[in-house]
C-alpha cells in the first residue's frame, strides 16, 4: 500500500447475499465498479487483522473490522444520470437545495431489493459512510469532507427502516457536491467530475443503554505526534480517547490525550481546576428513543448528546473515569468516592485493567508497515457489561499521514529577532514560505466565544475574496480551528479558510484550550502542508498585535480584519524541533 490510492473493485468482494450479519463475510458489495478509498482500506485491514491479531493475541481483548457492505460506484453513476442531478449538483445552489434535490431523486431499481432485505433483517444502528475514489490517499485524505450519517434502524416498521436508510445514502451522495467539498477539490486542483462515491453501510460498534446506543470509548491514534510533551518524542505517537461516539474527537471536542509510550503520564496543567475544565463532560450517542424532528439533510438527525451523569447511570464509567476529591484537591482512579467524575481512562491506562494501550501500539506498528508511512487510525471499544474486564475493539479507519523530511532549521535565538511577528516551539509543518503579503486575523479586543459562528462566516467571505484574487494569506484566530463546539474555538469548515498558507492558533485568557490532533480538520491541514503555529497568550515573544494594528487595512468586518503588507512575511517551521517563527 505504498501507492497514493488503493483501488479495489467490486469483483474482489463477494456480492451482498441479503443476510448481512448472518453471513461469514465481513465485507460484501452491492453493484459493480470501485468501492472507494475508505472501503478499500478496510478490506486491506480486514486481512491484516485476521493474520496478525487473531483471537487470543491480547488475552482479554479482540479486534476486527465491523461488518459492512459497500454500494459500489456504478450505482452512484446511475443515480446521478437517471435523475439528471449534475445540473443542480454543479450549480452554485446552496447545500440545502442540493441535498433536497437528492432526497427527491430515486435510487436505481436494481439495488432497492438488497436495501429492503437489509432493512428487514437488521434492527441495530448502522453507520452510512462515504467511500469516495479519492478518500484516504496520502496527500488527498478528504478527512471529514464528506458526510457520515448514523441511523438507529430500530423503527418497528420495515418500510420506515428502509426509508431512513435510503435517505442516509442520498445524503452521503449529495455531500460530494456541498460547498466545503467543492472548495476542497478546488484546492487540490481537481474537477468535481473526477470524483465518484461508493457508500459503506456498517454496523455501529456499541451497546444500547435505555434510549442511547454508543461504545464505551472511541479513539484516534497517530504514530507521529506533532506536539510531543514531556518525555514523549514525536515518534512515540499520540492517542486521543473519548467516551461515546468518536464524533467528539474528530470534530475537535474535548478528549483525553496521551502518549502510548507513557500512558500513565498526566497532561501538564496549572491546577486541578484547569484539568476539570479541559476534560470531557458530554458525549455523543445514537438516539434510540422517540423519533427526532424529520431532517434528512442533517448529519446529526439521529444523534443525541448526554452528560457524565447519564453515562454513570448507564454503568459505563467504572473502568473509564477518575474522581476529583475537593477536600484534598486530587484525583482518585475509579468512581468509588463521591465527587466530580473526570474522563482520564486511568483504570485502563494507569491500572491496565485491559491491554488497550498495548493493542493500539501494535495496531499502529502494523498499519505503518502496511501503509509505508506514518498513520492515523480510528477505533471504537465496547467493554463487557458485567465486569468490564474483557473488551472488543472495532477498527474503523486508517489514513496515511504526511510527515515532511525537509531539513529546515529554526534556531532558538531567532525567537529574539526584532522582526518576529509570532514564534512558538509548538509548530506543525516543515519548510520556508516567503511570499505571503496578506494577513487575516480575528481582532482580540472584540473576540468572545459566543460570536465564533459569526466569525466563521466573516472569514469565509474574506477567504473567497482572496482566493479569487489568487492571494495566499496568514490566518490568526483563537481556540481550536475547525471545532464543531463553538465554545472551544472557531467552527470553520474548509471553505472558510481554504486559501490560507499558514495558520496561527492563539489562546486568550477566555479561550485557552489545547490542540486536538485527532480532528478531521487537523488531519487535512497536515496533508495540505499548511504551517500551523500555536501561540499561547502567556508566551514570549507574544504576537505583535500593535504592529498588526498599524498595517494597511484592506477590509474589516465586525470581528475580522484583513491587512495587506508592503513586504512579504517569512514563515519558517522546523518539523524536527517543532519550532516556528514568522518574521515581518
């Protein structure tokens, strides 16, 4: 798997036989043509897990690919052509208009029987996932660009289950032509007509707890850590864990981050109070209760959020959480004493009640061997409901990572250069850029987290103007770029910032969170080789706000300012040391 794309055709998989979970095959196919990058990766890992991780390899833990079937690309072609959808899909219509047009279209008749059989046989949640021809390639990962929809699949009527499944498939098809995807393709220099979509229908890893269905934990692991802390090095990798569905992590929410080489090490924080503020307090689950308001073009239509009290009531925190004891200001592993629960996963990571960390490290090593590069993997884990001492890991995805080997040196003394606009020892990327003459920044004096959605829209307008002018720019803002939680950062999508060449993630006293390396947004930044520099508000040197204020203003919105420089910036990032400097 050293090529940029793995292309597996439908002929390499057995045809869907209308038994799904009862069939011995993990992967089956509906239709012909190709099955897309994501599904191809799963097929490769199916064989890898069977060979290298047979049952019993890790005592109390097993690992495999959740059972799935793929709707091949020929179905997508016929769906588009027979419904004459390319006119609206390739127009400037809004995402909502495109999505509704796709919902009104008819799926090809030859696949309806298979989908009806599937919906009749299954009453547990399904994930309907994109698997385009271009997904999960080395420099074109498309992480999070297309939509996934999870459906409860528990309606009493088989007709209702069939209808919801069909709507989810059409939603994934439509997402090929949403604004964010179009901007992403443009940034790659590709035409929308080059893309074809296969769709994965896959069992959701998890268990049902009353009206919620979710895994005990989800994770994203990387074999390379762009921001190592303490004793950990870049090659030690990084893992992010979260209670419930992995949407928390990939959308840039709060999760527990640790080095797999040092699983017992706690993050460096100023106080227990700060730790409590920066750990997970809510989670995502599939809604198995009353049907929600009908909204087939919403990714979260059948998802629901819940808090740690609900998780404790469900009985899932025993081997996942710690407890804060305010009387002595310390954490205690487990949920024995009274006090706030903290999602540290300490029973597993520190007390090793399950060999999860050993399994994740072994998976990363094997995936690197398969991919021929550093990798990122996604997984979900369910624990035995009675003891919690046995578990199953469902392997969900593998992506190659881009780690530049270019030799660039940023010496420590460059931080004291009087030309420094910003500098940091937490920089992502590798290389030198000397042609950036535009800076777009969120004005610090007017920033408040409650305005982040408005800020994202303002950035999108300026971004489009600069793209049309053919001018790359430096972007400066606060919190986690791309987070779906507007209280953790600015919830931009790719189309809001696609013209940027470098990004500064700054903090403020009122917006002070760590990077989320497991987010889809973050993965795409690394693949596009966009320099990403984190600057704490307590750092020295800090961002030279006064110099920015004095630059020639080209435009100003309510919260965002665009300045044009007389002389271009020099941006240098040393990927080996993590140092980055921007010189005026």
